[in-house]
C-alpha cells in the first residue's frame, strides 16, 4: 500500500486536480448521462493517476476507500431498509402517518416530523436514523398528498444531520473534544442549545423554500408499492415501540460508555461486553429487524416464504444506493490518499485568524476539498489543538471552538461525500437537484451553526 509513498505535489496542483475531478463527475453524470457508479469509479481511477499515487497501489487505494465506506454504511442501509419495508408493507407507516396528521394537523406535520427526527437522532447515526425514519416521513407526505417530497424529506434528514454533527455521542464532536481537551458534558449542553435553531433555519425553513421551488412526488421506498397495504395494519403504539427499540439499545451502549469512563463498571466483565455488543448500531438494528419480522409479520399471519420474498425484494433496490455510496467514498478516499489534506493543512496552519475562526475556516476548506467530515474535523483539531490547550479559554469557549470545527466539517456536501449520494439516491433525486437542495442545505446548516456557536463564545 501507499504508506511509503510521499506526495511531491503542492496544495495548489492538488486542489486543481480535485476541482477538475469534481467538474468531470458533474459533466459525465449530468451531460453524458453515465451512471453515477461507473462515473465515480472512472474518475477515482483518473484522479489517483493524476495525483501520482504509485500504479501498484492504485487498486488498493480504490478498494480501500470503497470498502471502508461500505463497512460503515452497508449493514446499516441493508438492515434499515428491511426494517423500513416491514413497517411500510404492514401498513404501520400509514397508521403512524394518520395518527400524526390527526394529532398535529396537516400544516404542522412536517415540523412534527422534524422534531421527532431530532429526538431519534440523538443516539443513532445519520444514515441509520434517516433510513429507519424514511417510511414514516414518506407515508406522512403521501397522506397529505401533493408534490411535497422535499418539505418532509429534508425536515427529517436535516434533523438527523444536525444531531450527528453537533452532539455527542456522535463521533465527530467526541473526537474533537478529545483533541481540544474539552469537557464533553459542556459540549453536549452547547450542542443541545444550538441544535433546534440550526435545524429550524437550515432544515424546516429551507425545506419549505426548496419544496416550493422544486416540487417532487414522493417516490416508492425500497421497492415497495403504494397499493400493497394490508387491511389489518398494526397499532401506532406497536410501530412506535419497534422504532424505539434500536434507540433504547444504542442508548444502553452510550450509558455503559459513560459508566466505564468514570470507573463505575469494569469494561472486562462479560455482562458489560455483552450489553455493549447489542448496543452497537448494526447489532441493535439486526435485533430490531428480527423483532419486526415476528411482530409485523408472523404474529399478523404472514408466512415465512412471504417474508423471505419481502426481504429479497427490499435488498435489490437498495443495492444501487449501497454501491453508489461506496463509490462516493472511493472518490473521497483517493483525494485523502493523494495527500490533499496534509498539503492543505500545511498551507492553512499560519492563517493568523482568531482560534475559533481558524477552526471553522480550516474545517470548511478541508471538507470541501476531500469530502469526509470526520477527516476534516480531526485534521482541523490536530492543527489547532496546541493553540486551544495553551490558550486562556473558559470551558464554554473550548466547547464553542470544538463545535465551530464541527460546523465547518459539514459545509456543502457534494460529489466527494458519500452522504451526498446516500441522500440523493434514497430520495430518488438527480445530481443537479441534489446539488441545488442538499448541498446548499448543508452549507446553511454549517453557517447557522457557526454563527450560534460564535454568539455563545462571545458571551462566555
């Protein structure tokens, strides 16, 4: 592999190559109409060659970027899709949708879905939470009718994004907190303070705006058909408990982590390891899928062969989502392996900005250049950690700097980010529409979050 290879190109040429690669992707997908999966593989290969990665290492870099991304999302997408299809096909999603419209009314349904997604997004990662919640979101949108995909879809998706970016126990703010030696509890409190207004502006209000500009019909989800709903749907409370199960299991894991960190429980004990295992996201979703197969399938009279066909019919449509998401991760992986992050880090180290501004600006540039929010955040934290730990900052100010870097790391998701492809494909949008709606949403989320963090920094 490429550990022994040293990049000789500077930041300028590397940025030029990256920009050219992005333009080529857009041209091939939008103008030539080449499938996104093939486009991303082709451009990843050409970018690896152009940036000078040794020929013997290129295939390993491509496969590593592809596999590294799929390792994080393939299980979550697959299991989440099965769970979502079970909820949808049983009539459970429609039952929940009817209840939400009855309780909140049609005008407040999108707002209520966003708030629900904020709560669900606290323990569960962005991709898993979005996939599990989409059947409910789409069912509510269909229940109210009209071309309202973006109003409901983005109200929910933005909520999961905000929680994933700004709140522990999600990995970004946790990693940055460790670099900056920030108090994780204060980071959590500041994150909670800014989460709702950030979502309201960049999620709910933006969703209302783009829905008026780009009205789109809600697509079928995971290969399902709208006219397949049974006559005996489950109760809303049953669906709610099934949706809550993975969240409770993941919360259990989070609580054990906290208890281990303060020495209350021993991480080596078997019962702690067992509970930690079932609280990891893939295992929690697997358990929930098995419960759903029983409660929404067997216990309602569905036989094994019908459930097997349902699962099989679900995995086919999501295979495209998984492969394209992995290919997006491949492209981002090539950019990272090329050394663009290291080259930019050296160029950005002496910006001369106040620390909180430097944290945000560096994270924004790294995010746009190479795609990975985690890499952008961790690299930024490594660059400015000495200035933060040596500075005379209050604990609240350190937390604000931490979240400023987190805000920068979400800026303007585009074609080098696997999340861009995940959202676009799940909502059946073309690349141009995803750029005009989701990329801008992520930029607004970043700017609004940073502005709120800046206010807190100035006050405390």
